[in-house]
C-alpha cells in the first residue's frame, strides 16, 4: 500500500508490520523512485555474517538476552481505512504488544503508538517502532535540536529532525502521551542507520521490563 504526493511518499506492507518505502522530496526535485528505507532480506544484499540481523527491518523490535525478535516475526492484524494504516495487536508472544496507526498527510504523517508489556524479561532493546535508513540512497541523520525547556543539563530534551542530503528534512515531534525518545545507531558496514521510538526514560542495560501500558502520539 503506497501513498504519495509531490512532497512525501510512504509505503506499507499488508502482510507484516513493515514500512517498505519512504521518500522525501525537495522543491522542484521529485525523487519518488528512491527509497529512504532499508528493508532488504536476502543474503545477497548483506554480508553473510549479517543475514537475519534484527537491526535491518523497519517495524517493532524486541531484543532480549535470550533472543532477538525483529519485525518479520511479529503477528497481528492490519487495516487500511482511507489515509490511515493500522497495525493492531502486534506481538511475538503475549509479553509485549504494540498498536501502531499511521495517518498519512500530503507533507508527512502522524504516528500513534501504544505498547503493553507483561514481562520481566531482561531486555537489551525494546522499540515500539524502528525506522531503518538506507545509507546507499542518502546518509539520513537524526538531528537533535535543543528545546527551550531542556534546562542546563547537557543531556536535555531535544526535538528531532530526520535529515537526508539532497532530499530535505522531516521534523519529528511528540504531540502527546507518555515519555518517549529516539534511540539512534548505525551499522556502517551495511550502510544503514536507524532511529527507534522507545517508551520510558533511559536506563542501564540490560534493563528489566515491567508490566505497564504506554502510549504516545507524534508527527513526522
């Protein structure tokens, strides 16, 4: 399922909770054939040692000390109603469940995320949604802009922009809900980067998941 305009284009999988396509544009230059997302799944696209790496798929993610659970392994339901794509009851088991609604606009989209946890499993990463960028298309970077309410701390709050040279920027802002943050990293040998939406405050790793329900609404 693909939505597009002169300013923005995004594609969704109807079989798994995956984004297959994300395109940005700049004034007078439309590059709708270029995909900003990394979603390859075959060994010919990655080094042999990286095949099956849970970091390369755009969608929900849960990596524990015992196993990794990437977006291809999450089940649930998908519904398309007009310009809204809804993934509901996404889960690998009943311990972590994610609901994700994407409301597409001509210039971006609104993302509604809810996460329910019923687990005490020691966890390395738990992201309600991870965006994985294709470094061969453009070096997408997450740009942190200090907020006025950040205070004197060097680790204050920031508002994030997703910047891709030659394609333009997309601002990323939390509109409402519980505390949420972006967890940013990269795998340079495979030319990918990512930014995952995580609920809660930063903790030491491995962290202990506790039963809770969290939700947030943001705009991109």
